């Protein structure tokens, strides 16, 4: 059993720089005693209290594609495929087996006698219903652009020839990512007797119906205040039974209160998101443990190709000038300064669309923009704008979320604003909105430029490409490039690893030239717990599970 990492900024930076996202498994666990006085009972069958500043948007898997909502789904919904503790590689979960039975057919056999918490049978009919409704809701827009169905772009149809068999017919052959997609936000299996086939089902209706079949049921639900989970003994998946009986998850508006409660022992675990300063401070506190693991999180600025300066629907529409604006922003972002000054080394500079550590990751942004070595270059940015005939300063209406990406977002974007404005090339109108509204506005052309972070659905480079750059992508930013889309389709179905890697590299070079987004940071996973907590797992699956956590 490996010890939990209790590290300072320099050590965390080394973890990111050297290991990147370790595709080999990394499970962090620790055995210790002590900790703050807490009314929760300990050990297996006890109660664990977790705190977070993440927000839930909706519980319906067809209507949300964010980390806060998926954190809930991972605990309560069943999946056909899943990643065991300590591994990024998927295995059958509630499935008995899963395999390609032809180049375009992926056949899954369910375990027998599966049920939901409410007693409804879980059969192949529920599986077919789940994926059919994902695509229906995508087509009719009931998800308001916030669902994960873009991950299912290669799915043609689903058949259920008998109660235990599901056949997925794919549009292109040999989809190397499809087993992983079945473990992603597009993969939670829902109860067809509870969920609407063509619209989103409300949180309360889902909770009241106990329409779950994962490791937990939801016993009580107070939206973005408190969720109480109760172990579901009928779960028959690869993860096994939960080690604890009850988990209470408390939602915080301020990370300062989250920090205070974990260091005082009022909660057992704090996960997402403490500020870098808080993590640095807690690392020297003997009353807690800091857990550090590989993370695939990236941060980036999105450009809306319709509404950005000189965008397609503006009165001064000009694709050449619009591209020059994006290029100038890429020339001026000082990634090292953001990583060091704001995040104390808990994030590393990112110059690619695929983060360091994943197969196929290269750094085209470092070569193309700034000084060519990773630093900003104001003269180059000025020349880029001048050559395109852009009058300066250019006004950017830059939006960020003040409650979703941690308490340092305000400082992060204040520094970005300063980096852009100090050259005299830009005037930045910095604005902020809470996440629940933000997630709706960003896909409705409200924000010309805006902050997003990405938490991977699965450990493959494709997950940083398909959701962003296919037609009608998750970003909803009107980027549409047929050549890139063809390359994405090719890499998904290329079985030769070297050939697939080459295509992934070509995609990154192409999108780097067009700058649909400007990525700039890559992060790690960090949790803080009482010293009596054991079993906390931060691994390259990038999924935070409550079930293995115990209080020793």
C-alpha cells in the first residue's frame, strides 16, 4: 500500500512535468490514526462526510456534462464498462462480457438478475432506452447544449435481441474509444420506467423513484446543499460493495469554509476545490493529510466563432481578423506566471490540446505562438494584429465562472486580463457568472470569449479532441472544419498504434493553427482528509469514488 503524497508546490510541479498523466495505475492510500473529533462512526458500515465546492447542474445523465454532476452519477448509476480502482483501463461493470463481434458491432452481455434500487428489473431494454434517449435529446435540443451525447457521434443504432444482450452498431469500424465511452458521462444506464424518452427528467423525480443501480442510492437530496448516499447492496459491478454504509456530501459556496471544516475535523474529506494557497498551508498541518494524484484537468479560453471580435455574425465579420485576434491572445498568455503566481505549482503550463503524459501529446502552441519557447511575445502579437489590419486596442468581453473552477479563478483571470491589457493591444471587460447560469449561457452565444476547464471522461487523447472539434461539438462555439473532423474519425478507427498516434498529432497541429480554444494549464488531483481516513483513491481513471473510503 503506497503512502499518500503530502507535497509542496515544487514536488507537485515535478509530478506533473515528469509523469504527466500517468497512464499506468496510481492508487494513493494511507493508513494513519487520529484526526479531529467527529460524530461520524468509523470503519466499514460507518458514515463518511465529504465537502466540495463543485456544483451539480442536473442529475439526468442526458442533460449535464460537468464534473460536479458526473461526481454524483459515478456513485449512483450503473455502467456497462468501468475503470477498477487504480486503473485507467475499462472492464465490464454490470456487463458479463463486452467485445467487438464485427468491425462495426460491439456486443455486450449483461449479468443476470440485475435490478435498480426501486426493484425494477435492469435489462437490455433499459440499456437501449438509455442510448436512444441520449441521441433523441441531442437532436431535439432538450439538453440545451449541455449533454454528453457528442461522445456518441459514432453510434448508429442499438439493438436488444434478448433481455441480456445489447448490440451497438457503429458508423465507423474498429472504434478504439467506444469501450471507454461506455464508462464516460454518456454511459450511465437509466431506468426506462422512470426517465422520459425525449426530455430531461427532474432531479426530484429521479431521487423519489430511487432510479439507481450503482454502489449507492440517494437517501436525501437538497440541491447543491447536501446529498446523503446509502449503500446499495444490490450492486453487482466490478467495483464491489461500498466499504462505508453512508456518505454525506456537503456543498460549499466558499472554499475558505471548506478548508476550515476539514482542518477542524467537521468533515472527513475535502475534494474540489481548495485554493492552491490553502493546499500549501494544509500540507504543513499535522491534523490532516494531503492526497495528490495524476490529473487530466486542463484550463482553456474558448472563442465563439460567431460573436468574438470580427466573428461570423458581427457587423465587422472578417475571418482573417478574427483569427489574428485569437493568435494575438495566444502570443500574450504567460502560462508560467499563471501556474506559479496563482496556483503555486499545482498546475503546469500547457501548450497542447492533449495534456502531457497521454499518447500522442505534442506541444504545437509552444512553437507557433509567443517567443517559440513557451514565453509571451508582445511584439509578435502586435505584428500579427497589424498585418491583419486590426485596429487596437481590441475589446474582449471575457467571461469566467466564479464558483466552479475553484476560488482562484478571479485571480487567474485578473492576471490574464493584465497580461493582455499591459501591451496596449487589448481592452478586457472581465465578467463573471455562477456556474448553473454560466453553463446555460455559454452555449447560447452569450459569451464571445470564456473560461472552461476539462475533466476527462476517459484516459485517451481522443477525449481531448472529439468533444471539442467535431461538428456540433460540446463547446457550441461554431467551429466547423471538415478536414479536422475527417482526421478525428480516422484516428478513432485506426487499430495500428503508431499510425493512430501520427493522426492525433496532425489533429493537434491543425487546431493549433485555428485556435478554437487556447489551452494554458494542466492540473493534478488533490484531496485533503483527516488523518484517520483510509482508502481514498486518486488514480488515472480521474474518477473520485466514495465507496473505498473508510475511517480507521
